[in-house]
C-alpha cells in the first residue's frame, strides 16, 4: 500500500516526498546497522580475498546468466561491503554463489575481506545539482551527485558497471534483492529512467575500480 502511495507521488513529480519518506526509513535502519562490526584487518583480508579475485579481480568479468558485469569493489565503502556480505549470508540477497561465499566466512573474516577489497574509499569533487539528469536527482541525496555515497551505509555508484546497476535496479523491482529503502525507489523508476541513471552514475570519474590482482606478474605487488 505505502509503496503504491509512494509511486503515485513520484509519478506526479513530487519526488521530494519520496526523499523524505526514504530518509525516514534510513533513520529507522540506522540502529540495526549501528551494531559495530569488528575492525577489519586488510592483511588477513588479502589472504581470504584471493578466491574472490577469480571474479572480482578480472576487468570486465561477467556473470554468465543473466548477463551483467560482476560489480567493482575497490573504492567502495567498507561498511557497505560488510552489510552486503551479511545480506548474502542471511538471504536478503538471493545470489547463490555469493550466498555460499558469505556463508563460508565468519564476522571477523567478513570485516577483513571487506577492508581489503574496498581499500581506500574513492573521493570526488562535488558536482553541481544542475549537472545531474532529472531521473537521478532523487538518488543524489544518498548516493551523491558525484556518485559517492554521502554516508558509509550508502554505496558509491560512481564508476560502477552500467550493466550491473541496471541489473540491481531490476532485482529490487522483482524482489530478488530486498532493501527497505531501495525497493520503493526502484519501483518508481521506468525502464528509460533506469537506463538514464545507470549511464549517469557508471560514467562518473573518479569512481570504483576492479580490485587489482596482487599475485600475477602483470599487476605487480
Ligand atoms: C563466481 C564469481 C564470484 C566469486 C568467486 C565471488 N563473487 Fe562476489 N559477486 C559476484 C557477482 C556476480 C555479484 C553480483 C551478485 C548480485 O547480483 O547480487 C557479486 C557481488 C558481491 C558483492 C556486492 C557488491 C555490491 O556492490 O553490492 C560483494 C561485497 C562481494 N561480491 C564480495 C565477494 C567476496 C568477499 C568474495 C570472496 C569471499 C566474492 N565476492 C567472491 C561474483 C563472485
Ligand atoms: C534514502 C537514501 C537512498 C536514496 C534516495 C537512493 N538510494 Fe540507492 N541505496 C540506498 C541504500 C541504503 C542502499 C543499500 C541497500 C542494499 O544493501 O541493498 C542502496 C543501494 C543502491 C544500489 C545497489 C548498489 C550496489 O552496489 O549493489 C543501486 C544501484 C542504487 N541504490 C541506485 C539508486 C538510484 C538509481 C537511486 C535514485 C533513483 C537511489 N539509489 C536512491 C539508499 C538510497
């Protein structure tokens, strides 16, 4: 019901109502995510993360079916990566391979591997609101006009693969992936708007990168 209400508001152009509503969810969501995960150890994470690089360390590596690029992780918020791994573990995100990967890790290992894979969070100069396409303006309040998440719980979208962003927004629409904040927002987008926002955020620089593979003779150490 409330979702329909939100959608009709968005469609009539009163996007600000959605931002306020979503902001409310964000405030509600804070106490749960405020449980401090253990501090991550990047050195340990690098050892654990070796298997992850088989997919996340190969530029342009794609998921076979459905076809989309495996997400870039380097520069991503470490807090967000920890949340994501916990969501794969508890089934809030349905992707089977990642569910198994996350199940094999304990809380400390999740913090370690997220710290290693995320590395130094990417930063960027502010971008004027006028440069943001209309469909992406509502997103900027959390994901930044420059695509950099405004708080650690908000993922950075700058430089993320376009095909992955499109895939994820569809996943929220179908309920394949669930988020109290993003579900309603994704439902409010048309396919054309999804293509516009994905193109905008994926082309922003500086942005996320593929994690370099430290153990090959090409990437050095
Ligand atoms: C077989 C390939 C594969 C392997 C191995 C793999 N991943 Fe993934 N990973 C994926 C794919 C594909 C997705 C996107 C899944 C989806 O649509 O939810 C993903 C998503 C993620 C995400 C969510 C990113 C985001 O932006 O929300 C994180 C975090 C992650 N993987 C971490 C890891 C870690 C840590 C490991 C190793 C322990 C690992 N992955 C191993 C393929 C892989
Ligand atoms: C009120 C804050 C808020 C707003 C506004 C918002 N988002 Fe999000 N977004 C989030 C949060 C929190 C997550 C993480 C949810 C999860 O773990 O699934 C997220 C996740 C995402 C992801 C998944 C990223 C990944 O790496 O897997 C995409 C893509 C995304 N948002 C796109 C958008 C777009 C496009 C808009 C505007 C149409 C938007 N968001 C508006 C808070 C917001």
